[in-house]
C-alpha cells in the first residue's frame, strides 16, 4: 500500500451537487438531486476505491469528472484536476488523454475497428505502433491480437485491451468503473494487478465498485457513498477487527455485513433521490440516530485521519 507523501491531489472534488431537470406531467418541471455535497480526492500513485450500493452516485461521479453528464444535468461545486478547476471545454480536451476511463462493459470497444488500431489511436506521443506492440506484450496479448476485432476476443483479452488503451494514453488519472463483475477469482486478481501497476507508475486510480471485498484487496483509501454523498473516507487499514477504527455507522454496518465479519444484514434500504429524508441521509436506518440527526445534514469533518459525515463520530 502506498504511503502518502505528495501533498497536492491529482483530483479534488469539493461539494459536488448534480441534479436532473425532468418533466412531470405536461410542461411542469422538477429538479431531482442525485448527488449532494459529495467530496473526494485522489493523489498521484494512489488507488482510491469508491464503494456504495447501486444508485449511490458512484458512476455519476465518474461521468461528472469526465464531462459526460446528459444535457439535462445541472451541477455545482468544484472539480479540480492537477490544480486547475475544470470547465466543460477542459474536460473535453483532457478526456482520453490526461483522464482515461476503463468502463465496465467491453462493449465500449468499437466493434468495427481492429483492436490494435483502437489502441494505437489512443497513443499520446511517440511511435504508436511500437507502443501498442509493447503494451500488448506487457499484458500477455499475442502479437496477432492487433488484427482481431472485439468479437474475436475472450472476455479477459478484451479487458486487457481496455486497460492497454488507458495505459498508452499517458493519462495521469484512470477511472475504472465496475471493472470486475462477472469475472472469476483469477481474472479479478489479474485485473486488480493492472491497476496497482498503473498506480505504481505515479498515476491516480479511481476504482468504482459495489464490492467492498474487492476494494480492500487493492485500494489505499476507500470512499464510502450513500444516497448520493460521501459518508466516510478511510484508509484501507481501518477496515479491521470489529470495525472500531471506522467512523460512520453505515461503513461499520457494511464491514459487519461481510460473511467473515458476522454477516449482519443492514435493516431498511437506501432511499431513492425523490424520497430523501431530512437531516442525515442514513438516520432512518441508523442504530445511533438521535433527534438532532433528523434536522440538519452533518458537515464533513476530519476525524482520526479520515473524513466523515456524522455528528457521533469521535
């Protein structure tokens, strides 16, 4: 695991809010807030795992960073990359070059283009053919792979091509969106190893996953999302024992829900964006809930080397 020595993050998201303008009955509009006051940071050489249930805002964060939100999205807050606050124009110029996405689905590969050409197209500087050949060798893809179309690849080969595309781009930030579902254990280990290599080269890696066990295998820090916001960011080493080093009740509940930690289910369910509770978003399910939890949403605080949104955290 990486020891954090760099003071400036490669990516810093502060108080990000994302809403979608929708029509509800005729010409009436409503604004549906799906992300609220979400904050994360990623440092060069670090893997930050973003963990949360479906609908917690993980992939929306990635799309917001990349500038890929739909036209009816309204955003506020700040996204700072390499010390510079991003504008839509800057996001477009950085996308695929300084910031690369490794998507969950291998269907993102162009089905009508040979994979060698797809990787060469992503090369940012240098002899594209030589770089493509070297990266295929690095990821144990036979030389003839470059002539194949995506449908001719196995699932593992296609995923290695996607990683190759991110690598040759020279991107300083790599976002991997749910890269391991459906893979067997050996393939998961192989894929996670690629991300560790990217981090060891000094790149920042955001690993988006719903699987906390996968995150614990590879991440340096873990950001836990709930109902569109960050409830805790913790070192991976805090996930140990009975979870006493963790700060937020939801994070502790996730930890204790793992089979090896008691397999304790979390009562209730994550609220949808149109039915968010007042106050703390987790308080209807929280065993520590007090009357004040039902009034104001807690601010993010630094507690014991991590961040947390909970008035009870000490």
